[in-house]
């Protein structure tokens, strides 16, 4: 018996009440780990806890019939230990230029309820989720010189890694040839600024790990 076509699989998902989605986005992330981020290698954060910011700009994306092109969002999170050990506190900011349909769609994807990595796996690690908060999001995507700002709440700015002897910039990538959890190829930088101030949710980690990457999410096979 021949296998189902891509269109047939998408139709089957829709009939089952599982809205199909596909997202290609640029991401900029930073955390409280040292420059190499031990989570990438040993699975546990350098400081024992995990505190991070990830900014996204969707380059091409659809959630059912809703286009997500151009949508910007920022996720900030805290875990008392490694992410896989749970008890995470997550805050989501979505650009105030996005439509309500786009906000709802993006939030649903991040909830993990419709499947698809990495959000399907992360859902079970989150104890407290706040948002989405609709705020202006200023973002400049420029590799190891990227930056994002949510006025009054989030500020993150990258700076290139430099050789301690020559002072010259160093280009360093972390690459997963068989596919990584968040991304496959991360262009590594360091944080000039990394700060969140939103109610009782606060963090500040300058001169720490940062990475720029392309991410691809889908719940379609």
C-alpha cells in the first residue's frame, strides 16, 4: 500500500483537530552559562541554574491559514537547575504589531500542545508561564552583533568573541551534524548586555554565552 502524500498527512492532521504549522525563524539567544555553554556538551548549566533569553523573528511561517511572516517574539526563562529537571518560569513577549491571530498562533505553538520539537519536549518542564505580553520589540539581526530590546523589560546585545592575545575577532560555531535540540548551527558570541526586569522576574548576565542561529519548527512529518 503506498504511503500518504504530504498533502494527505496535512489533511489528516487538520481533521484530527491538530492545526498544522511550519516556522522558519532567525533566533538570538543568550544564557547565564560561560561562553561554551556546558548545556550544549554536558547537559547541565555552568552556574547550576539556567536563565536565558531567546529572541525570534519569523522569516517564513504558517499556522493553519495564519501567516506568521515577520512576527517577532522574545522568550525569557528561569530554571532552578537544568532545563530537563523542570520547574521552569517562562515569560513570553510578542510584538505589538502582530495581529491577535498571530499572537494566538505563536503562543499555541510554544505551548507544545500541537506537537513538534522543541516545544513538545519543553512543555513538561514549565511550571509557570506568563504572557503573552504585547509590547514593542526592537530587533537587529546581525549575527554576532545582534540585539533585541523590549522597552522597560528586556535588553540583550551581542558582541563578537575575541582572541585574548591578538584582540582579533574569532568565529566559532557549535554544529550538530545530525540535528540539535534548538538549532543545528549556532554562531557563538558573548553578551555585552543581557537583562530582564519584569515584575519580580529579573536577571542580568553580561559577558556570557550567546548564539545566533536559524530555527525550523513543525508538527508535520
